[in-house]
C-alpha cells in the first residue's frame, strides 16, 4: 500500500467534489476490491473518499414495478431481505452466492457494479433485469452502463447512489464458479417480462453482455430446449488457466439452459 | 487417582487444551510481537525467472526517507556470510555424488526463479522500506527459462547452474534394470501408466516472517519466526553468521500458524534478516505478505512418473519398474532431491509385496522455487502411483480390483522392502475390509442408479496405502515435577496444530498419575529445549518424543521410590508405584507429596540431589530402518456432472492403522486434515508457471485453488490399530496418512464414474476444465473408432 489521504464526507456533493479535485481520487465502498488492490500496490489512489457516512445510500425499497437498492447496501442484506426474496428471488439468491460471508457483509452493490469485474455476479442481474443505475448526476440504462473490462459509463467523480431493478415475471441466475476464486467462470441471468426475455452472461467476455439470439428463441418458446443448441463463438471469449475458450463457450450454453429451466420451473 | 487417568489417560478422547486460547485469539504469532526500537525490512524480488545480474544500483533507495541500509548479495559476500548447502549424501549408480548448490541468501551472479530475493532495504517503517525497494535499479540480462522437469532434460534447455549442463542434480537408481527386465520378459502381463503429480503450494495460514533481535550488549541474536522446531534454524544461523557458535543464537516461537513441512526449512530470507540485524545491531522485523509466501515458500510434489507392474498369470506381482522425474526447482535444498528416494522410496511399492524393483529417479533443476517436504513428503506420490497402477492393472487383467490387491498385499511380517525398510506389522486386508464395510461398498449399485436418474455419474474408488513415519531416530525430552506437584514437559518438538500439549499430558498423566490439568508444555524456545532435541516433522513427535517422555517418567518414578522409601521408612525395593501413589509396608505417599519432599533437602535421603527433573535422550534401537509404518485403506464416493465436468465429493471412509491411538479426537483431526489436503491436491490445487516467462501464474488465492469446506463431504475415520513393535507406545504416526490415501481414492472414484463415457486416464487436479476435456476427448475418440 502507498500513502494516501483518507476522507469521510457527509454529503454526496462533497464526496463527488473531493474525488474530482484530488490528483487521483477514488471512492471507497465496502473495500473488498479496492483495499486488496491497494495492498498489492496495483491501485494507488492519492485520495480515498469513503461513502460510509453519507445518508441515504443504504437500503432496499420495493415499488410496484421496481426494487431499488441503495449503492451502499451490502450483499448480505440483499441476500437476506425478505422483500427482495419475494419480489426477485433470483436477485437475492445471486447476492447470497457472492464470495464468502465476510465479503458479503462488507461488499456493496454500488462497488460491484462500478467495478465491472468481468467475472462479477451483480452485473448479470443489472443487465438481465434491465436495471437503471442512478448516480449523483443522472440515470444510466443497464444496456449503456457496462462498457468494457473494468470499464463503465461512470465519469470522474460520478457516484452511484442506487440501482433500480425491474421486477420480472420470472427470473433465475446460474453460476459456474471458478474453482479458485469462486467468482463466476460463467454466469447466466435470465428474466421474463411479459412476452420478452433478457439473458445476460457474465464471466465469459471482457464485460457482461446479452445473448440476443437466446432471448429471441425464448420469446418463441420459454423452455430450456429453446436455448440448448444455441452456442456462442469462441473467438472473443476469455481464456485462462481455469477455462479454455471452448469450455467457456460450452458453459455459456449450459448455464443459460439451466437458468431457463429454473426460471420456467 | 484413577478417576482422572480414566478420563485423561492414553487413548481417551480428551479435548485439546490448546484450543480455547487459540480460538479466542490468544495465540502469539510472529507478527503479534513488536519489540521496542525495531526497524523494518523489505525485499526486492527478482522480476525474472532467469537472468544474469549486471548491476544492482541501490543509490536512490539508500537516500530515501527513513532508510537505514540497503543490502545486496555483494554485502553478504564481503562480510563472509556462509552459503547454504544441502546435506544430502545420495549417489548416482556409478558412485558420482549428488550435485549440490552453494546458496548465498541473496544471489550475486544470476537469479534463478521469479520472486527470488535479490536485495533488501531496512527502514524505520515497513512502508518506507517497501517504498525504497521500488527505487532499487535491478539491471540484469534475461535468459530463457525452463519450468518443468521434462523440459529441463530436453536438448538445448536453459541451464540453471553452469557446472550442471544437463540440469540433473542426481540420477539415482536402486539397481540396474536387469533384474526387472528378466522378470518382465517372462511376465503374463505388463501394465504401464504415465502420471503427473501436480505441484502444490503449502499455504500455511501464517505467511513467512521473521524478527531478528540483536542484543548489542551480549552479541546474542534472538530469532522470532514460525518454525517446526528451533534447533535447526538456530544451527543454520549460527553456522552461517556466527562461526558456528550456537549459544549466540536463540529461536523463539510461541505459536506457528501451520507447518506442513514448509516451515521446517532454512530460508534465505531468514538468513538475510538475521544478517541485517547483526550488521546494524538493531532489531529487524520482516513480514512477508501472501504474494511473497506464494512465490518463495518451498513447494510440494511435482513429479512425472512412468511406471510398470509385471504380473504372473495369477495376478501376482513379479516386479515393479518406476522412473520418476522430480522438479526440484532452482536450488538443491535440504530434502528436495531425496524426497522421492528416502521419502517415498521407503514405501515405493505401497502395501504390496514387490519381489523385484527397478527404481530410477532423476532430480531436475528448473527456474521455479524449490520443492521440498510437504505433508507426506514423497509417500503420497509413491502411493498414488502404485494405487493408480493397481486399479488399471485390475481392469487390464480382468481381476476384481479388491481381489488383485488382496493377492498382492504384504502378509508376512517383518517384511523387508526392496529399499531395505523393515515393515514390522500391519493387516492391510483387515483395513480394506473395514473401509469396505464402512463405506457400504456393497450398496453402491442403487446409489449409482439414483445419481443416474438425476443426470449425474456416480463413482467409488479405493486406495490402500503404506506410510513410513518417524525418520530421525532420536529425540530428547525433559520432564520436571515442581514442588507443588505440577509438571512441566520441556521439549524441542514443536506443536503447531498437533495438540502435543494435550497428548504429552495424557502420557504423563497416565504414567505418573498426575492430574492432566497440572501438566504444562514448555516448547518453542531453544533456550529451554533440551540438548539433542530436534523438532516436529515426518509424523515423529509421539513416537520419538512420546517414548522419551515415558523413559524420563520412568527415571523420575525410580527416584521417587527412593524418596518414598525414606518417607515411608521402607526399603526402596519394597516401594511400589501405581496410579500416582508410592506404597510400602501398608503406608503410602502421593507423587505430589514425594515432589514436595524432593524439593526439601532436609527430607531427602542422603546423597540424593534435590528435585524431580529428568532429561532423557531416546535413540530408537533399530535406528532409521526401524521406523513405524502407518497404513490404511480409504474409500471415496463422488458424483460427476457430465455436462460441466464438475465433481462433487459425496462420502469418504478412512480405515487407518496408525498403531496405538493416543487420543482419537486428535487423530481424527489429523486424518481429516490430511484428507482435506489430499483432496485439495486431487481436486483443485495446481501450481502453474508460465512456460515462456517462468512467472508463477497461480500466485494468489484468486488463481490457486485451495480446498474449502464445501468441497469436502463428511469424512468417517475409523481405526484398525496394530501397535508398532518398534516403540513402546506402539504408535505409528498419523499426520500424513490422509494425504496418502485421498488422492488415489478420489481419482479412482472419478475414473469409475467416468468409465461409462470411455475415460481411461486423468491427471490431477480434477478441475472441471480437465474433466470436461477428458470427457470431450473420450467422446471424440469413441466417434472415430
Ligand atoms: C474473497 C473475495 C471473493 C469475492 N467473490 C466474489 C464473487 O463471487 N462474485 C462477485 O461478484 N464478487 C466477488 N467479490 C467482489 C465483491 O463482491 C466486492 O464487494 C465488489 O467487487 C466491490 O464492492 P465493494 O463495495 O467492496 O467496493 P470497493 O472495493 O470499495 O470499490 C470497488 C470499486 O468501485 C468503486 N466504487 C465503489 N462504490 C462506488 C459507488 N457507489 N459509485 C461509484 N464508484 C464506486 C471504487 O472506487 C472502486 O474503484 C469477491 C471479493 C473478495 C475479496
């Protein structure tokens, strides 16, 4: 870790300003990604702006069509919320499958979404549930939010305040964990909104993406069989020591199929 | 008196007295220690796997804030710091001795693995030291790297040490292949297998660290560092830095967070920290982080094996041929190049009668951190080979795998192996029967059918194994009864998870009738460890230390009889001792009363020294060959998801013969831990170096797959104790058996599950990726046939 300045502002404005004005300012949420990167000296922010004391960033609100989760809400709280379990059980289950108990008690949805780790779970739900990411300055549709490897549409000093998830008719998430890290080697999130479907895949490419061919097939036939034969090209898939591109491509189909089977239940 | 021996004596499931303190965070690990005036050290580690050093420019680092000193290998060289050399004395068949390296803690000529320490900074704070390390300019010419044993033996491979152009530090053979070739020529069938035993990182919970406290007044250095017994580190540091003066060096460790063999070795970092403390006359603290621990802790396993069994028409083994390549890494370390020979070699044929053996072992040097002892140290590898081979042979011979094993088990004892080891006792068939019953092997069919109905493939696998434990045949123990009757066991063995405080207390409690709670263990300090004490490794502490305790107790009891006779006004010969009480002529005195008298010179018989304090140096009669031979049979049941390749462990039954069980709770724990480590190696642990750059690709928990609780099933452990005849406690050693049995049992189970898909071969670890590929390949082959 290098030396850095630590700030703990009380308001969003102050947090945003401090982040922007610093030489290299970064906000700090649960610290589950930020702190290990700093300890390894991979991240070296000059200023760390902790969001912990800002009111209104935490909590879950259930509307008629949406579930709103404050950016500083911990994975554990989403996982164990009876409201989320009732409105979008797939989302509660996804949060319960992230990391281990200590990670779930610290890590936040805002941090996970802002980070856009290619193997993170939440991005699949954000994209699959057609969510809207709200920041201190605007609202960003999920389809526009994730732009690449650890890249999002967020601008400097822009802070996520909440994520609004649309409540689907049915949804499910299937994750195949990487054997060492437990992150998603491939994860597929499927959601049904009336006659329309969204199917988002995480873990397979630089960032989360939709399988539109599968979505169309599901619109015609909401069953696992509809996607069982749809494959993805290996070319731009991730490949590493845990999983070759060919195996990843295979897992995309299998996880999608299983998610659909679970959602169609 | 009897009441507490019943509850706390030998064989009782006494709860560990260590646990409460450790569980509430009361342990004192090295980083918990901070010494007034300490300064901090950080290492610069080689960014390349192989490079010739041109120049290490430390000017800028030396001027950085807070920096006290920057050292490179040149400084060590200038100050005459000794070099570490292995004491392995093995020879090649033609008599040429093993090639040995002379390792300076910081190299001056070349770097030989990525992460090797090359320079160090001492500064007022740890952050300042780490910052200054980044200012060191490391100028070196990169050389091609070689990271696998096989590649190291290829034509044109990079050469690690100029004096060793073929990278083979030792090509050891037990004999020429002639005898084997002769039996093979008339064999009914020859079964062959080629296997890879994957490299693992030991990963103790406590990273590598060290505090070296220099007392400028006395010139004495105290080392605080996690270690499995301080005598070795004391000796090494004394030899390398203090002209062999052991009194000048003390080692202290209150708690060590995991040993597994990797914490029994002398690391260059420890020497370097001690050197810095000595040079500066200061207390120097170094805490390695997890990344440093990954790249620089000695690794385990890493063999390539090619093996053959020759059978007669009845399925009886005629001979065994084994050719092994061991990747010993960049330096010839303390045990690396003898693990497959002295370690695994002693039980190379496993539980089977091997009439003829040809064993060739090439120890290859590569640009990786060295491999050395890791729980089992050669025995898991040896058992894995023979158990995979027996399973394969059963299929090729058309004989039931259990029947084939029964036909070949060693049945008459003592049995002298082809490597000269005398296996004193065992009943391998009984262990197998026990495991078969406990696993409900007979009821597997319906369970497999249920799995199949759910789209899964179920498999069951078995492995019998033989272990050799307790190598170094001597140990010293001191037992001291204090005036108030409480007892200190003072030792140089070192409990870092084994529960010696509990087990040794049970032995003393039973032997002397002293309350269990009145017995304390004093360990982890070379100032108190008796002379001739060694340490804890190779499953030796109970069988060596335990026996030394018994013998020390015997001497105390004899002296107690003399004192008791004085108190009871009887002849010494009349005094009997039982359950803590000395009796004669109708009177009796307790051990506590005798202890009190022993400390009161007025009440001692003439000519007797005060105190009840005895030290016993125990040397095993038969020496090294008469060690103990734990053995067992483990059975594992798994389910494979054929679509994804994911394996789930469903059930595990261990039947172990570790001789007399001193404390079943603790031995169960040893079995569970060993099995978990074995499953870890078989399922997910895999150390990968980039074949081009030589960089460690699995240098963190994000990429190195540790086994987790949810990877494991319930493990049922039962015992079939056949007391060892080689020590009076009858114990055989229990620490390493689990990781001998688990890998072959697990892999055999997965092979069984996949047999219907035509998968015939797998190499560890059985990650989903590997299983999926094997299924895929079998399918492709099935289609072309
Ligand atoms: C051992 C371990 C296992 C894990 N396993 C998984 C897993 O299985 N699946 C998974 O998905 N994740 C996993 N994670 C990651 C975990 O979910 C983290 O919580 C998450 O990635 C980051 O959330 P955080 O609150 O800790 O963010 P931080 O680490 O505090 O921040 C992460 C990044 O996001 C930025 N940021 C944080 N909050 C905001 C905000 N409100 N607005 C804008 N930017 C913000 C920060 O500046 C930083 O760049 C694991 C982490 C660990 C340590």
